[in-house]
C-alpha cells in the first residue's frame, strides 16, 4: 500500500502565508489492502488471549499471596508453641 502526501495551495486563507497541513492520498488499487486490514481478526484474538492471560496471572498472584499469609501464620504459631513447650 502506498501512502503519499501532497502540499495544498501555498497560501492558506486570506492574507496568510502559512501552508495548510499536507493532504494524504490512498490509491484505489490499494483499497483492497485497507479492506483486508479491517476484516482481519488476528489482532483482536491476540488481545483476547492477552486479557485472559492477565486475568489468570492476577488470580494466581492473589491465591499465592493468600496462601503465603496463611503459611506464615502457621509457622509463627508453631514457633511460639515450640518456645512455650
């Protein structure tokens, strides 16, 4: 696909000397590339898989954090019982 630009008129507005922004053109022969890009769903699928992976990671981190807190409490309890023992 070829994307090219062309400057518009050298004088913009009345009495102004600044050029307007460039104008972009896409050829009609390249239009099928744009249509194919719009119909492509591979990017959307990759994003969905990324979101699923992120949710699994958050769930795993939460579970490990909760288990870690419970294990710490258990070892603290065992240590205090051994000292008292």
